[in-house]
């Protein structure tokens, strides 16, 4: 986010991982930030993510096998995310996961991940 004069060191990535734009950007830009600026930065960030996410991606080892087993056994599956619809569709398509779940539906406002360390731990 250097184009907005906002540093983004690695420790900020860890601190904001799993949060939606409202939570992450309020933390980075400050609670008194202009809502229009926050929206602009969020849009810019999401577009940059979509460009990066179009590259080759893969599921974790064994994940596809378990998804297949669960589908064959009749378990209904879903993809849950606070990411914007375009982002989750690009990721699910790139990973080949669209056939395993029902269509995704946008959720306008999701609370930030209450325990982001669970997602960012090695």
C-alpha cells in the first residue's frame, strides 16, 4: 500500500490476516480514516489479490481426496469466507472446488476472524 503512504510490514500482515477489509483497514489506516479512502484502498487491494490469485494454486495434500469422499458419502459441503464474491469464485475455480459445494452467496458484512493466529500459524 505504498501508493497510499501506508507501510505494510510483514508483522501487519500477521496482525490483519483473516480480517475483512473493514477490520483490517481500520487497523492500518486508523479508526478516523475517511470511509471513501478506506473503500478505495480496499478495492485496490482486492483487485491486486484477484490478479495474484489467477496464478497456479493447489489444495493442501489430501484435501481433494477428502472432499471427494465426503461428496460420495452424501455430505453437503460449502465454502465459507468473508472474502468478496469475485475473490472466492476465482479461488474456488482455480482450486477446482466448484463441483464440491453449492453455489457461494455473498455475505455483505462478516465479523473479522476472532482468532486469526489459527489461520496464520505454520
